């Protein structure tokens, strides 16, 4: 295997967040060979969808610990930590570097803790210099980055230092709130970020431990104001005729959630009313807008929309109407829908929407067509992979073939999707010890925990039933 090919394999493993890039560093030769890529990864936001799956900090931490001296890598992280905090497109890189430094700090690296604390001083200083009335840009990164940094600074809540840090954060944010009500939202963001890993009880204990002051009272008042504002601005629930009129006037903007809300509220008459308007609607644009209201995997649209009407629109020559109808079919598992999508791909060629519909109606016999379609879709194939990964969770879905499961395990970039595949492989007894060794270093904590439990059960079983010579 050429060095270039090895680099491509390793880089792909890094971008996918799989533990293979840790196990590949088992020898000194490999550590020396792939060190440039590990250094590259330390300064890049690697997460595929960090808002859902989190950052790749844990994986990077394991990679760096394969080397005897972490300082050269921390040098890179420190530089990117300070440069990304002020960039509008640098939030997820900043989050990754925050979390990576916090992992080192929690495990006793004093330099990492000092970097985080210095970052707090720098970032808070930037917030103090911002004049809300002069903000011209649609987005400024500092508030979101400040909230993310506060979360990492407070992970170890058992220490007196963490309690002291929380008191400082509350006073600093309260000072900003006293200066301008614009910062009330920052108080809420910080509180939510800090509360996510801590839980309500520990967060309440931290709040109760702060010494009272004008700044602390302003912080608490900002939180109360945010709660009241959220209740006041909750959008109203519209009836089906008003929804129809709005679709005619300005499309579905701001109301795409309405059918789901009706369903949660038990307002079936509104859902049925909108479905009846779709059946009789002649205008293609309005008809497409009505279908958009029923799209989504949890819309239960098959209860309300006639399948023959949706299939007819999915075969329409009108692009807008066809795409909207296919979006509805993505939420329907039905033999007629399967056959329609299969024939559509065969006759019209590969399209993202048709492949997604076929995926939802997966059969093992579709594998050849799906593999070819995924290759043609390229980067657009992620949602299709996500849909395939959800099939094992479906009570009425066909089982993924072993071939497809292994392909997904080796291809999926999203750790949340990969976890579903790993669990299905484990349930069927298809996870080898080598695969589990990789999973122990996966970017996903849940995959690591699952692999650890599975290996523990295997060892216990082997101990209880030793192989006789």
C-alpha cells in the first residue's frame, strides 16, 4: 500500500470520527507516519454535524495521548482556540478546542486549565467592548462562544474552584445585563449551556451558593425575563383555513410545523380539513405547499392523504410538485410506494428524493440499486445513510443485509447514525473483537460504552466457559 493511500485511509477515519485512527497508531512507525495528520486534525472542526453529535474532542484526546509529549499538540489547539473565538464561522472549532482543553484540564493538565481561564478573560473583555446599538453584522460569535466556554469551565462541579468560577460567571454576565437589556439572552444561553451537563439539581445548588449582589440579582432577573418572553412569543395555533390562506399568499414559511402541532394537540379535524383541500386543489404551487405541510417521518400523513393522489403528484412533470410529493412519500412505508420509487429510479435515473423514498421502504433485494445510487449521490447521500441506519429501530422494517450493515459501518460519517449500525451488528453477533477495539476509541461516548459492555460480557462468558484443549 502506498503512503498516499495510507494517508487517505487515515484522513477518512479522522473525518468520520472512528476509533480506527487510534488503533492504527499502535507502533512507533505508525505514530511517526501519521503525526502530520493528527496535528492537522487538532486545528480543524472535524464533527460532521456537531449540533447533533457533538465535537470530536474525545477522539482527539485519545490520539494525542498516543504520543509521549502532548505540548506540541496543545500548542496547535491553543492557537486555534484564540483565533476561532472571534470568527463568525469558527464556533464549532472553538467548541472542539474548548472541550479538548477541558479534557486535559480535568485529567490534571494545568497548562490547559490556564488556557481556558485566559480565554475566559479575553472573551469577556470582547463582550464588554461590544456596543449593542452599534452591531451591524447579523451574527456575532462571542456570546455563543462565551456560553460554550463557561460550560467547559464548570464540568468539575465538586471542587470549590468550580463554585467560585460559577459565581464569577453569574456576576460578570449580570454586570453586562445591568448595562444593557440586550445581554439578557446571554444569561439564558449561559444558564442553558451550564445546565445541560450538570442537571437541574446541581445547577440550582450552584445558583444557591452565590453570594448576593446587584450583579447576581440582575443575572437571575434576566433568566426570569427570558422565561416570560418565551411564553409571550409562543406562536399561535392556526386553523386549517387560515393555514390554507397563508400558503396561497406567502407559502409555508413559519407554519411548516402546524400539522405536527395539530396532531400533538389532537386537532384531527384541522388535519382532515387541510387534507381535503389538498385533494381538490388544482394549482400546482399551492398543491405542493399543502403537501409540504404533511412531509416528515413523523407526520402520519398516510392516515389523511389519499395515496393515489400523492403518487400521481410524485410522477408529475412539475418539479416543485414532484419533490413535495416525494417528501411526503418519505414518511410512508407501503409496497406500492416501494415499487413506485424503484421504478422511478430505473426509468428517470437517480434523484435524491426518490432514493430516500426507496430507502424508507428498503428490501434486501434493493441493495445493488442502492449501492449504485449512493455512489452517484456522493455528498448528498448522508440523509440516505441516516435513513438506512434507522431501519433496525423500525418494528415493521426489513432487516438490513449484512453487506449493507458492513458498508454503513465503514462509510457513515455521523456518529449518531453509526451507533445504530454498531448496535445492530452487535445484536446479530457480527461485531468482531477488532471492530470492538476500534469502537472503544470512537468519537461517540455511547459507542464506546456499548463496546465496553459487550467486551465485558464476552470476557465473562469466556471465563465461565473456558475452551478445553
